[in-house]
């Protein structure tokens, strides 16, 4: 189980680093766009769309990394005051009944969406917009897959916390 946890976590670590690097690209795109618009009075639908595609990529691909590092928003009125074993049990319940069903629903609904865009050659409806809309739509399914995998890793990690009785999940893996 520990090997599976490490492999999945490593995959999401790489995805998180890629998403992090894409932030530099996004900042550069925005700087160029602002400069072009305000100094040269030039604008492009493709450039604007590329900005939101990169932002979407960062958000979606970084989701598994965010879960891995426990950076998601959490309502921790009870959680923060609980023992590590109770926290592990709450995390198991959350993964099984909230995270994994959400990820499955996201994959089931986004795969046909991306496939239709690919098969039809969907492009932006805006004049001068980006072609290949399937690329960003595929990112939704990839994100769901990465998040599902990290959810499985989290589930296994929390099961180990309960079995081995460690104080922290980091002591298990």
C-alpha cells in the first residue's frame, strides 16, 4: 500500500510542478496582453482565450497536488479538535462518500464532452479564437483522474493511520 501511495503522490507532485510552472506562462501572457491592449491598441480573441485556457489548466491539473498537500478548503470545526485517528476516519468517510463519487461523476460527464469536441473538430466560436477546444476539455477528465488517484492514495494512507495507530499520516508513509 505504501508503494501505491508513493507512486500516486509522485505523479501528482509532477502534475503540481507542471501547473506551478504554467503560472509563469500565465503571468507572461497577461503582461503581453495588457501591453498590447494599452500601448498598441491591439487585442486578440485567441490571446484572451489562451489566458483562460492556461488558468483552467493550472486550476484543474493542480487539484490532485492540492489534495496531496491538504490545501483544499475544509470546514474544520470538529476536525481540527479531533485526534489523528478520528481525523483519519473522517477523511475516509469524506473520500468514499464525497470525493470519489464527485470524481467519477466528473469523469463520466467530461469524457463524452471532450470526445465530441475532438470528433467534431470544435474550435472557438469567436472570430480569431483558438482551434482544438478538445484539449482544454480533456483537461477536465485528466484532472478528475489525478484527483481520483490522489483520493485513493489518501484513502490508503488514512487506513494505514487507523491500522498502525500512528499519530500523523506522514509517519505512515
